[in-house]
């Protein structure tokens, strides 16, 4: 466990050093709306009821800002096994079909979310979905997302289900916004069991290309998780 904490500290220091070197080349960012896509790298420390570790991600946006590929890799210490594992790697693709913030419902897009097996898990999850942007007020928007979910091996069986969430960014000022996301999952259409969760994230712009993020998630079935770290926009 001490080695893990040491590795986390080294990773965070390396990222801060890289940030200083990249200050002059980064674009001005406005990522409160999830349909504003940017190229970035992120490292977060994570603490949950099952363990602790680091979560690394790379976001690669297309030149026109309409498509983004996100790769995510968590390295976690498992309280139950006492081992450090590479957990479920994740690949997401987002495409913004239309983006008109001057209209109440002028923004929509699509996504595909793929979670690979990792650690003690041997299940694939594939989840295509669609997104709509509702420009309620200048500083508050709603982005409802509905997705189909396929699970290859949940307790020995294939599952087909769905999820619904509403990403809600609230702009406090030019340097700070929060994002609230209530969500409900129905993992199996054959079963009425659901998982209700709520995520609250705070995003602080520190400099032209550096943002500090803290996210707290509580889930009916999966407990509580806290993540905090930095994003570098390239």
C-alpha cells in the first residue's frame, strides 16, 4: 500500500511538471458543457469502499471539435485481495451531431461506451446512447442521456438493459463550475432491479490549460467513491 501511495505522488508531480512546460500552447477551455470537446490528459486519485488507487485518462478530440475518443485506465488496490490490479479499462467515443447553444434544444449527439474486463471481473459492457442538450438558462443546462447496455457475463448470464442520466452543469463564474448527474440503471430488462446513483463534481480552472477536479459519487448498489486530480488541456 505504501508503494502505491508513493507511485501516486510521483505521478502527480510528473503531471504538474508537464503542465508548466505546456502552459503556452494550450487553448482557452470552456468544458462546462459536455458537448464542448477538448484534447486532454487526466490523472486522479481515487478512494472507494473497495479500495484506492489512480485513474488515468486520455481524451483526444477531432480538429473540428465534434468527435472525441476517451481512453481510461484505473490502477487500484483491492481491499479484499490485498493486491494492486489494473481494473476495468474503458473506451468511449462521443460525436456531437449538432451544437447550437443559442437554441433551447439545438444540441444533440451520440456515444458508445465500452468497458473491458479487469481485475477479478470477466465481463464486457457495451453501451451506445444518445444525448440531448437543453439550454435552460445561460449558466444552467441539462444534458439527458439514454443508453442501451449489454453485459456479456453478469453472474454467468448475458444481460440487456438501459440507463438514463441527466448531466447538469452549473456555471458559478468563469473559473469554477459544478456538474450534478443523477442516474438510474436497469441492468436487466427481465428483472425490475435498478441502481440509482448521484454524482457531484467541482471543476476549478487554475490556469490556461490546467483544471482541478473533485468528484463524489454515491450509488445504491456500489457504495461511495471520491476522486480528485488534475486535467491538462493540450
